[in-house]
C-alpha cells in the first residue's frame, strides 16, 4: 500500500510504517487534540491534473486528527496516487475535496481499518461550497467541477479547477508554516506561526496572533499645548519594536520663539515608557534660522512625562531623530 498510517492496524504494523510516519508530540489544539495538517518538507501532497478527469497527489506526510477520544493518526503517502473526478452534474457546478481519510471501525461505522486518499463530492448548487468532512479526514485540495463537464468534452481545466487547501502542522514548540488558511486560533500562549514573511506569536489573553517581535508601527506623539511641528522635518512620532522604542521628528512652539527650560513637551504612552528615568542630549538650533547648532538635555520622567532642562541656549526646536531606548 502507498497510503499508510502508524498505530492504525490492529495487527501487522511494520517497522517501515513506524519509520516513515511522523511520530512524536505534534502541535496541540487542545488538551487531548492534535493540530491536523501536512508535514512541511519539499513539496508534499501536491495535486497535478494527469487526465481530463484525473488528478494525481504526490508523496508526503501528514497528521489526521479523529475525535478527541480517537486521537491523531500519523500518515504517509509513499508513492503518487491518481484519483478520478466524477463527471459534472447536468444543471449546477459543485466543489469536490481531495482528502486523506482514516477509517477506524473502533470509532466509526465503516467496519474498516484503513487509510486512503479520496475525493469527497460536494453537492451541486448554483452557489456551490466545499463538502463538510467526516471525522478523521484532512482536506488537501478543492476541485471546482463545472456543470456538464466530462472527459468526453475535454475534461477539467486543471489550471483553474484546483484550489490549495493544505494546512500545515509542526512538532510541539515548532513554528507552524504558512498554509492556505490563517484564520485558525492558537492553542497556547507563546505559540508561533509564519504568516508569510512575518513571524507571529499567539497572545492568549488577547486571543489574537500578534506580529513578533511586536511592532506598533509609527504612532504620533501627543504633544503638550503650545507645541507642534515647526514646519520642517518629520512630525514627532514613536515606534516600538519588541522592547526597543524609536523616536523621530521635531518639536517646537506653535507660536514661534524658543522652548523654555523645564518645559513639558509631550507625554509618552504607557507602552513606550522606559522602566526608569532616561536622559538624552538632543540636537537643537538656537534660533529659527537653524544656522546656529546647539545641544539641549531632555529627560523622560516617571509617568512618561518628557521635559527639557540644562540648555546652553534656549532652542527654537528639538530633534528626536536617532533617539532609541529599551523599555526594560
């Protein structure tokens, strides 16, 4: 057999079954439930049209989850399998699903102990949807079957008929690769997945996947009354990436003039505040012409208050560019 499952046959499991099928603790979805999915590596379980109404599924490995009491089945396809799609119905199109399906007579009514690649037919409809799967079945591909299609009239256009529905899984603690569906929730705080160019971490308290390291993106600073953007350079903003905070932009009096010593110019939001006081020497000009450079000192006080002090000369504006610090 070319489709085999470890720990399924009541007798006769071979050493090769055990070696080939993926074993070990896989990604959980609950206390007793394992995340079903394809095991990444190479191009597992791809679909290729090999005839007008025939599709071939390539080799690969996967985990198929049954009911919670049933547990999960490690499965391996050791040679390509060819499946035949039933002709389209006369009136409406339908969506069929290619699945790996485990039949286990101890838990279902099949009366069998087997595993196979199958096509489960969807119902013909003016607005067809993919079929609901029975327990212990893992969807790999959907096939759009137009009304009236058959081998006699040319068969399926495989470039348009196939829709990838492979989802992936990984060993416990591993990063789950990107699959077709990113709507699934995490199972535990600190679980990771690849969303396609971005690593994400599951935040259980927020019940959400969050970019990792956490990146707030650029956020405007809430300036104190009487202060704003002095008409050149970037508006003042902050950004947090992981524990690192970056500031940028320029701040000056909205009515012109200079910034007095001891002035509160803005207050940082809670997520951008350092654990203790921070002091910086920031570039600033002595006058609005920007031709006479100077340096002023600025400190971040408890509560996120940012104030100026110890000027050589009172500045017309201060620059936040290149200011970085950590929150811890």
